[in-house]
């Protein structure tokens, strides 16, 4: 039995998600809680299922200690989700935290206990959930060092927008406020340029017909695209404040930029395809709309930190507000 436990512990230290879940369940199962685990990149995703809600502070504090004791070099962050038993879409709560992989962050020994070297201390059995008082304050969570935006980082973010939108959460944590503002403005600028250069072609051919009638001109198209980007920024800020999210204007600009970059790509592609390929253009339009909604969901939940249960409603409100703000600002522009 001891050999089996030692093997399980070694597997857990090597980043085996199933082994980590088994170790955690030894303490949580008697409490009526079942844990499952997966590892994505350097993030451990834990799902705790129970028939009734349980204390979030106690569970998270215990998990911080237990996973820090594990000292797995492949885990930097942990996402814990608590769900109702046999229900995949009802969350009790969700929390993210970082792991300190240095001995100074391991739980201290009880008073008068004999000092042990760090490797032995990391292998001690995990504590029970009840051993952590609910009122114990949470230790400060470290933030990764944030970077300025350079070409390499910009291209990484642009690639994530198209190939792995969920990786934008980690990307957002890498960049500082100035970099987020730059990234959002560049993506928004790409959208404005795409609209301005493509308005006479493809699905925007109706603009050319209106222009020939003297109703709009090149400047009107440019202003319309800029106003659309600004409306998404204002709507993102309003939704963040309405649903008590986190962040500042720079993150609102980033949310608006990632939401419009796929429509910008769609406009460019439709220009090259032309109206003769209307079936392909319609399929690309569906993909563009789907990606835009997905980007807004990621922006609301992962960047603006709006609670997951409010994110679908937040996306709908953001879209409604952006269209409304666009109409208002265009009306003001026309009148002036």
C-alpha cells in the first residue's frame, strides 16, 4: 500500500492529472466532494462536485496548501470550479490562483514540531478541508511579470485570436495596461482599414451603390468604421461596470479589438472572393459571427472578469449597446 501511495505521489509530481485528482479525493471524498482534474499548458483545472454547496474559502485555502506541497514543476496556475453533483452547467463558484513553487511558501509546521527538510515536508499527507478556518484570510496572489507589446507578442496575440481564442486569458495576463491599449487599438485599426478599403466590393457593394447616388463618400465609410470600434469600447466599459467586472479602459479597448479582428478578416476575404462566390461568403459570415460572439464571451469572462454565470447576458447586452451607441454617434455625426 505504501509503495502504491509512493507511486501515485510520483505520478502527481510528474504532472499526471488523474494522480493529482486521486490524492485530492482521499481527503475530499469523506466530505462528499468528488474532484476531477485536467492540465492545460501549465494550468491545473479542478472540478469539485458535491450534492450541496460547500465553503469556498476553506476548500480553496486547503487546495493551495495541498498543491504547493505537491511541488509539481508543471503547474503554475490553478482554476477551481465547484458544481452541483450530476449537473455540468450549474456552478456554485469558480476561482483561479497561482502556485508558489518555493519552500518559503509551504505551510509552516505546527508549534514545537521537529523541523524537516523541504523535500520531506512536501510529501506529508494533505490536510483536511475542515482544518482550515473559514475566516482565515487568503494570502496575496502573485501576478506574473507583465510585458510591453512588441512585434513577437503582437503576432502571438493575433494568432490566438484565430487559432486558440481561449489562450487570450493567459495572453491578457502577460501584457501590461499600455500593451493592452496598443493591442486593442491596432486590432481596431485593422478593422477600420479593412472596412475602408473594401467597402466597394463583396458584401459591402451596397455602400458603393449609395455612394454613386451621392448619399455617402469615402470619408463617411471611414467615420462609420471608427464609430463602430468606439461603440464597442464604450459598450464593453458599460457592461464591465454593470456586471461588476474588473479592469480599466485599456482592457475595454482590447475586448473591442479582439471582437472586431475576425470580422475584419471576413471583410478582406469577401473582397477577394467577390459576389460571384456568395455561398462561400455566407459561410464565412456565419463563422465570423460565431467567432465574434465567442471573442466577446472570452473578453467579458476572462479579460473583464465578469462572473461566468453573467457572461452570456453580458455578451447580449454588449452587442445591443454597441449597435445603439453606433446609431447615436452616427446620428450626431450626420447632424453636425
